[in-house]
């Protein structure tokens, strides 16, 4: 039995520089089974093969699209039956939210070495459960897609702005995210419109089962099952009867945005209890709008008037926490 199965996508941006080091590391450790795919469409076949070696841990090495495709295939394809191995994610994408939530740090090779170290133990103290977000878009025959972080409204527009306008500049990820945040602040808080700034979001309606609905133009819409987020912020802990999906909506009003920005910097996302900020938990969230974009772990989806996006949690999936 291989202790660690590593699934790599050589075409992801981070792997263009990292993959030679990863291959060299795997060559030195025979208890790692390394499978490379050339496209996300091959992930299903890859997982079928990986299931045959019965690994103790499955490590995903790729960008957001690779992670999302792998999580979707693990849950829907059932290649590991009712007992999939715990999943670890290398910090090899643009934002690395899932890897950060699991304590992977900033160095992918160091994270892989930590995974191998844990795989040589019983791992039980480091295994955590996370629900995934199951997204359906209401279209006939539409597939269910799995992920852990969804951004909508102004946040989706800002992510797309970063992807299409800032990343092509070739700047370091941290600087790219800082420039994107500054552009979003200028656009949303000060109401400045320009071609080089994120666009104005379209109106949408968001419904949370048992908690009513809210509609309007939002600066930020976020749904997640992660515990840690950007800026080392945390959302509130989960009460026993609360839903698995965490929802944060910030209305697109300058003073609301300014107070939310200050609250995030000094108190974390969990402290945003103020007018214009909606912080809820639920087990079903519906997003309705006319061509309103949402992004689930890097993949773009669109809510339409007759086809709302519906989010539900999955059963818990095991992950490997790398932090001590």
C-alpha cells in the first residue's frame, strides 16, 4: 500500500516551476505514488487508478480548478467507496484558501514532506472533517459541482477582475491581491467608475432556508465551509443546530463597506455584526439574478432568473490538517 498518492496537474500555473522539484522528491520516496494528468477531464481516470493502490492520504497538487475537479470526482465518482482517504492540498494555487485552512503553510514541498511524515503515523489526531458545497445551477441535466469557497456579487466581479486584468501582469500573488483589493475599495467605497476598475455588480436575491431572503446590489457575497479565510480571519463557530454553509453578505453602500473593512482588519470576519452586513448559517442557499456570476473554487457559474443557483452541504469529507 502506498502511504501517499499525489495527484498533480503539470499545466497549473504553480507547477510550471514547482513540478521538477516534486518529481525529484517523489523519486526519493518510494512510498509516494505520483500520478500526473494533463487536463482536469483525466482526473476521474486518475482517481480510479489511485484507488487501486489504496493510499493512506490523497494529496492534490494543482490550481483551484484541479482541486475542485478532484473533490467533485471523489464525492460523485465514489472511487473509494464509503471510505475515501483524507485529502491534503498543497499551497500551489493563486489564493490557497483550502491549503491555508488545513495549515499547509506557504511552501508546497515542505507541505508534501509534512504529509509524508504524518502518513507514517496513525494520522488520527490530524484528520478533520469538512462538508463540501454542492452547487447546482437549475439547468436540465446540470451537473453537481463540489467545492469549499464561493464568491458572488462584487466579490465575483473582483475575482474576475484580478484574473483577467491583474494576474496577466505577472506580479507576485501577494502584490496582485493587494492591487485588486485597492481597486475594489476605490470602486466600491468611493464609487469611482473606470475601465481599469472592477465593474458594478448586478442586483441579486439570496435566500437562506429558514432565515428569509435579502436582495440588492452587494459588494461581497461569500459562502464557505472553511474555518479560516483571507487576512487570517475566522467566521463564527458552528452551533449544534446551525447549518453547515456559512454565508456572509455585505451591502454595496460606502459606509457599510468602510465599517466592514475596518472590522475585518481589526476584528476578523466573525466580528462583522452591524447594519448592512448579513452573517448567516444554513443548509440551503439560493442565489437568483439576471446573469449574476458566482465563482466556486475558481470555476465560473451564472445565476439566471429562471435558473437559480442552489447550494447545499455534502456529508463530511476527511481532510488532513498539516499544522501541529
